[in-house]
C-alpha cells in the first residue's frame, strides 16, 4: 500500500527484510496479479493531479530563479513533515516541470507526469521507446529527495548513468538537490560521497556489488546502537567503511532488463582460491574432450547449455585417466573437468557468448550485446576458455558473498521502474517484486508500421534477402537499422553489405565506446547501421525532415531473440515521438532459437525446399518460431525461479547460523 508518510529510516542500515516467497506463493501471485494490479491502479489518480499541476505551474512561471529555490526549500519542509500527500506531490511535480523548462528547455508532457506519479507510487511505468523516460524519472526522484528519501536511479551501463546524471543535473541543482554518480572504477571514498547525495545515478551491477561489500563489512545485521558505540571508538568502526547508507528508494531504468533478464545469474564477490588446477591440467582436459565423439560419448543440451557423458564416454575417460597422477585419479574430478572442457569446446562460442580482446576473455551479455567487464564464468570454465583461446590463465577465485538481483532489489524500502517493454513479464514482476505494471499512453499517436515476417529455409538465403532489402531502401535514401543477435552475425552482415558496395556503420561489443554516437547518426539520409539487437538502447535517434518525408527509419530484425520483449525493443528504435517508421523481421529456419528442433527443421527444409524454393511457408514458420520463443521464455523463467529459491534457502540457512550473505 502506498504510504503518504515519510519512510521510517530506523536501524543502522535501512532496508526491507521480506520473508522468503515460495514457488507456490509466486504461482498464486501470478494468477491473482491481474486483479491486484487493477486494484493498485486506482491508487495512481494521476489524472486528478494534472489540473492542479497546471495551475501551480502558471504561478511558478512568474517567479524568479531565486524564488523558485525558496519554494523548493519551503516544500522540502512540508514534505518531510506531512509526507507524500497529493497536494505536496502536485506542487513538487509543478516545481520540477518548471525547473526542467528553464534549465533544459524541456517541459514534461502530461503523459510524463502520469508516468512520474506511477513510479512515485512504487510501480513500473511502461512507456514507449522515445517517450522521455529519463526526464520523467526526475519527477519522482526530486519529490522523494525533497521529502528526505535517498534515491537511487539505476540503469544498465556506465554511459547511460553518466549521461543521465550530467543531463538532468541542472534540474536537481536548481532545486538545491545534490547528484552523485557510481560507475566502474570509482574509488571507495568517492562512492561514499556519491551515496550521500540526495539522488545517486549508477548501474545495477555497481550498486548491487557495493551492497554485497557492505554485507561483508557488517558480517550480519548489527543493531544501530552497536554500530554507534563502534563509531565512538575511532576510524576503524564498521559504519565508517560502509558504502551505502541503506536501501531506501530505487527507480530502475530498463526495468525488464535489470529485474528479469539479468536475474538468471547471481552476483558473487570472490576472493583468491587455494591452488587449483594448473594450465597443463586444463590443456589435458581439452585434449581428452577433443577425442570424445558427440552422440556416442557425450550428449549436448543446447537449451540448458549443459553436457552429459554417456556410459560409453564415462568408460573411455576412466580408461584414459585412471592411470594419470594427481587430480586425474579422482573419477568425479575427471568427469567434471572434461565436461567443462566439452562445454568450452561446443557450447560457449567465440564472438557469440564472448570476445577475445587484449589477450583476455570478455563475456558478452546476450540481452544487451555489451561487454560485461570484470565478469567471469565459474567452476574453472573461464580458465578453460582462456587455455582454449591461448590467453593467459587468470587465478580461480572462491565466492565470499553472493546475492541474486531478485533478493537485492526486494530489499529496497520502495522500488519502482520504467521501461518500454514490460507487459510480457508483468506477472513475474508482480509475483517476485510486488511491482504492478502500468502502460502509459504516448504523447503523440504512433505511426510505426510493421511489415509481414519473411522466413527462409537457410541462413545463406536469409542473409542474401537482407542485403537485397537494404540495397532497395538505401537506393531510396531511407536510413536502415539492421539488428543482429550476436557479434559474429553483425560482422558477417557488414561484410556482405560492403561486398555489395554499401558502407554500413557497425555497432557491437567491439565498438561499445562509440555506441551513442553511432546510434545518434542512424536516422540520417542513406545511413546503414548494423547493430546487435540491444545496442544504443536509451539513445535518441533523431530524424531529419527529409527522412520523415521518405517514411522514417526502417528497422530489420535478422533473428528472433529468446524473449519477445527484445524484438519489441529493437522495433522501438523507429517511430519514436510520433515520427514515421517501419520494421520487419527476416529470419531463417537455421537461426539459433530453432536449434533444439534441428532434426525436424532439416526434414522440413528437404520437403518444403523441393516445392517452394528458398522461402518457407511464412505463416507456419512464424508460428514455429513463436512457439520456440515461448518455450525459451518459460525455460528462462524457471531458471530465475530456481535461482531465487536457492538464494532464499541460502539466506534462511545463513540467518539460522547467525551469518551474513
């Protein structure tokens, strides 16, 4: 229930301690979530605030800048005394709107005011791509900060965090609020200062790892009086080493990406392990794996990305490894090492799941297409890949502390979010985080047109069709953005386009530093941009008048993603803020999402190709692809639920033992 009174900040480290939610409870929440969400929507009442905000805005427009700051100071007192009541919220929104008009030359639209109220009420605002979520977030952030509530605005990468903090900074400054920034490489003392600000921008990874570091320092949940006594003892007190000052209010940008997509992997802080397998052992494991035959000695499960040794394979390994010294003498270790080697050889692919840059293995996020700095695979898999690629072998680490994104974000006293694509995971957001999803109307009518899907029998046929389609659009002068699922696919398409006499701009994990600049030019006349599907998310693509006359940006998807939301995010790159635009999907039966159905697909290719040529029956093929997407989404949801279950069991065990994370 939304509270009109200020948060309680009691305790040494304010955060919410929710009881574990079992699998049955989450299933029930998903079933009843629709009814509950409709009830929660009645709390928004945003439309009732609009007339009050408009009236107050006219009054504030005549005030000087100095007087505007005085109004903010007066409002700060009343909000802290009375809480977030409707009158105070309306005044705060009007004040933020006027500050943005003066400082940025942008005034919040009514739909953005509605979105701001949705987030202030602890919900997820689903706003179409290009509707100005960055500006919208200043409304709840400023209102909460003026009420004395520390605010974290969390986004998906360092570039967006820094851009948004600098871009919106003048609005906060005009109201007497301070802004902090947490990105990779910031030193501990700078982090403490940033978290002490009224509003702190940062990435999901950085703020969550800082929380884990605090849990290591606290070593449990000490009482406030205990920390206060320690603080009197001197500079060595634990409270002086903490980074956060508690988890009060978080606004999560790209909420579906952070709260759902990234929730399949736990966050782990590791320390140096004991002496583990040497490089020679990894080399030996890869050599053994290379002598095993797929189907006979081992089975691959591409859906689960797992390897299983058959009895024949186990017997072959036992014969080969039993006479070897050291770690090879143990049957369990022998099988585990070779399974990791098989995974590295057959399931983790270069230029898909990882890149090799400057002699290091760099993991690529499958949802964003961006590099995941300082991330590594567990249980020796990372070292196995380093040996496979001829890189220097890094030390293996043991975990010191861990937490899932689900459990971390559930600990905020208040949580809200914004994204362009949340309806597909609305049930999960409600079941796991208690977050209702509210779809916000667009400021201008959408003019985005979707064209019919085309599905080809082979990858070669697909890429030829994509090149032909881009050539036609390029000749007309229309800008084209072609989305690919992997770095390798973007490299392949760019090569084909250059061979055809065109000059594309390429954006993938190798060019992530130039991301914003490349995407910003994607709307220029005749521009061709080839990018991994999520590249440039959060960067505006502005169209010239000539491009609008030509029909706007055209987006081509070259492969369906496991999640339908990712496809929608790609299509949302066109037709922003009432601009014209169009999109289409050109795929093949050899795409990654259909790999689990490879045998059936090969049979279909022989039968259909005989009568229809290169192009498959689009209607039937599209249904098959949608079914594969649904299966992948259910599989990933099951993985997230399993991680949360394991995480909550761990929390219960540690709490019983009197230990921290």
